[in-house]
């Protein structure tokens, strides 16, 4: 099979996968025709067969009285789901071939066969795109818990209130999933409405993978509570998603602190004037870390214990460094490939929350839905996350096809 | 210290009346907000706590505890509240002994108060033999409570007035002490209101009695010592009274740049030379 035909199949698969921008772009062209049905590329098929073999090996080991460790358990789950989809794919492909023969051989059955055929083509396309998505290599932090950092952008107090709303949304989302989460730090606005910054840690392994597309600038359009003339304002808040690389315990922080050279890191504590010591009794426990090679500064003052503040600050520093390294590595790989494919990782203004229209639009994948309340409570945030995930894996699947 | 205007208090209190109570004692709106957050977190009666704070009662007495390294030290009236400066040098000292070859040193903590330094060292060095000494019955009762609260065992607690008691001193590898060090004439001038009103004078006011006691009594029974100081003159006092041939003496500053500790060790001890290398700067 040649390269253009492979691409055509992919266009077709994405055509059927709502939502995606590819779908919008191609929906006006053609409905699937007989020529569009093509098999997957042989190199992909051989990759699938490897999984099937591995599955076979695991099953034999289990039959011989062996037992799974964590790694083989994950592999088993992945391989068996790939095998299932692959079998469905083969069935549907065989069905299509049989129908085509029927159409060619027996003119009396042609009409029925064509109707059946037209029904099966989109099913096959869907199956093969599902299969492709399974073959995408997982994100390097896919199994990590995550940290969300929220900060208001433009829009003054209204932006601070919106940042608070987003914080509540993610907390509600974690709650609806029954994930453990805690507020690592939160600085409230002077007047007590809205936040200046907040860090929410979600301790569920794998939550990074779910929430990674939340990173970016979120925009809100609504009539603020502070507005007296009924005008709609536009404000923004920024979300940063980081992987949790270790926990916030003091022991982990001490070990991590020792991994730096003394001149790489500076730890500042609050300094007061006066004699200090027994003369005064201060409760200042704020800690500020400066990491010189990267220029990252982390301030933490949430806890009464300086020791705990330091541990939290080191956990944040570690997460930020890991994320930064990942982005740099990706950038390097991209320039090495001279890759022209757009990525979703750094796009600005990812989403708009329009209250007057009760609408939320994700600008990256063009997905819109109409349930502000459900999303802001976190309960229907999944719809947006799934839409973005589908869009992203379509992009990645296209990349796989281009690379084979 | 700049005066806090009634207008400022009114403004802060308009956000939350409790902040208005906390502002005069916390000095800045930001600090007041942080403190209110802590008070709410501890789950104490918030109204009562803020009312007490408005009368300058130390937060640690109101909430009943103060973090100290990884420990939570219980605090009660009549016993000095641990300071962050003490936490800083005690943590550094504990880390140094932890990495040294002496795994089971004998440690004496004089003027132990809440027992914070003794407990921190015992937690870092589980095989150390730690003795905590104080003359105040309130302190002794609180040390026992703190041992239990932090689940630490095997610390000897003695009630003894080391300035007047003539029982023999205990032989030790390390003597630590946070003695009262504020001279009588400086007490009214230099000490903040909250400390003056609510913390025990017994743990604050003394001139050089404890440094004299160190030189005359404890030096003969130990290999090294670490004493907190309030003024550099106290460090020089110790350095001048010590035999320069057998002792090395140094001063350590806190991260606020103030001289905070005078320490010393036997010059001929190779292990201790290494252990205290870089802890402060040697003056003798």
C-alpha cells in the first residue's frame, strides 16, 4: 500500500471521529466509497502481531503456574485489548472482502451488498483508528500523579475569581473521580474573593495523563459580580500541569536537596530586623528556593513549619524541573525531525467559558458544549477532556502513519 | 515600627472582622491573613483564638504547639517557646552528628525548656544518650509531655538548678544549651511586648551566669559544647575565659546574619575538628 492511500484511510477515520478539526475540514468532501477501504500498513500489523505473541507468552507462563509482576500485568492488559480490537478489525475486513466479491460476482445481490458495505466501512475505519491509538507510545509521565498551578491572568479581581472557580472545578473533578487531592498552597486576594495563586496536588497515579491537556490559558466571558452596568467582561487564568516526581514528605525533600550542588540552589527564609532570638517571637515560616541553573524560584508559606514549607517547595521545584526537561527534550526531537506537525502542548488560550451563552469551547479541537454549571462543578469536565484526548491521539496516530 | 492607623484596621476588618483583631499584633495584612488561615486550620475556637491574639498572647500558646524541625513541640505558659534560630542551629548540629562516626554520643541539654533541642537530637541520633536538664517544674512537666507527644523514649529528664546544685556534672560528648541571655538593663528596651508580657522571665533574663558556669563546670566534663547567644560579647566572654591551648572556639551566625551560637571542641580531637568544620568561623 502506498503512502497517500494510508493517509486517505486516516482522513476517513478521523472523519468519523467527532470531534476534531480534521472532521470539520473534510466533512464536506465525500462519503466513504469503495476505493477508500484499505488495510493497515504491514509494519503496523507486524507491531500488533508482536503484542499478540507477547500475550501468548504471558498466557503460557500463567498456565505453567507463573505469576504476574506489576510490569507484566500492565503489558497483559494492553496486549489483550490490542488483540481484541485486532480480531474485530480482521473480522470486519474479511466481511468487506466477501461483500466486494459478492458485488462483483452476483448482480442480483448488488444492491443489498452495497448497503451492507456502506454500513461496514465506517465501522472498520473506527476500529482501525482505535487500533492506531492503542499503538501510540504512552506519555513519559503517564503514570504520575500531578500538580496543578493556577494563576489569574488579565482582568483584575474578576480574573482572580475565575482562577478560584477553576480551582473549585478541578477539586470537584477529583472528587467526582474519587481521587485523593490536597491544596498545597493558596494565596487569597486581599478582599478575600478570588486567589492570587494556588497549587492543587492530585495524588492519584495517572492523573497527569488525564489532565495534561488542561495546561494553558483559560478565558472567561461573563458579567462579573463586581460589574454595576451589566457589561460582559473577558478575563483569563493560566493553568500549569506538572508531574509529581516524589512526595512532599520531609525525608524525600532532604534527599532531593542533597542531590544539588551547594552553588546551584539558595534557600532564603524571612529575615526580620531587630535582635532576633529570645527577644522576639515570630511565626514567619516562609521559604524561598532559587535554582540558579534554570532560574526557577519557588516560594512557600502555607505551613507553620518552615521544615514542611521547605519540603513542599522542593516538591514543586522537582516537578517544574521535570516538566521543563521534558519540553526541552521534545523541542529537540522536533527540530531533529524538522517536524511540521502542530503540537497542542504550548498553545495559548486553549478554552473559552462563555457564561451568557452557557457555552464552553475548546479552541484546539473545536469542541463546544453547552453546560457551564456541569463543567464548573467538575462533573462534566470529562466531556471536554475526552474530546481533547481523542483529538490529540488522532494527531499522534497520523504521526505514526507518517513515520512507518 | 510604623504605627497602624485606625483607618487601616477598619479597611482590613471590612474583609473579615477577625483580621481587624489580628492586624495590630501581626503588623501586616498579609501576615494577619496567613495567621487566620493557620488558626482555622488547627480547628481551635477561631473567635477565642483571635481575641487572645489581639491581646498579644503568642500564637504558640494559643494553638498549643510550635513545629520544630520534623517535631511538633507542645507549648505552654511558663515555658519559653522555641525560636526558629534555635531550630536552625539545632537541625544543622543534628545533621552533622548524624554523618559523623560517633553514632552514640552522650548529650546533655541544659536549660531545656520545652525539650526541643534534646528531642531533635534524640530523633536524629536514636542511639545517643540524651539528658535534658531544667530548673523549672513547668519545663520538666512539659518535656515529659513532649516526649510522649512525639513518641520518643529513653531521654533522661532531670530537674536541677545547674547554677546552685553542687552534685557532680555529667560526662558528655556534647553539651548544648539555650540559656537565658538578655541582660537585665536591655530587657525593657530590646524585648517585644508579647514576649515581655507572656513568656517566662526565668528563661529570658540573665547576664553571663550560664557562660561562666560553662567555663567553670561543664568544660571539664565534655569534649564539645554549643551555646546559643544573644550578643557577640557573650561569645567573646567565653572565648577569653577558655584555655587557648586545648580548646577551639567558634561563632555561628543565623541566616538573619546575627551571631547566634558560640561553640567549641577539644583542638586535639580529629573527629570533632572534622565534624565542626564550617559550622561557624573559629575565633580561637
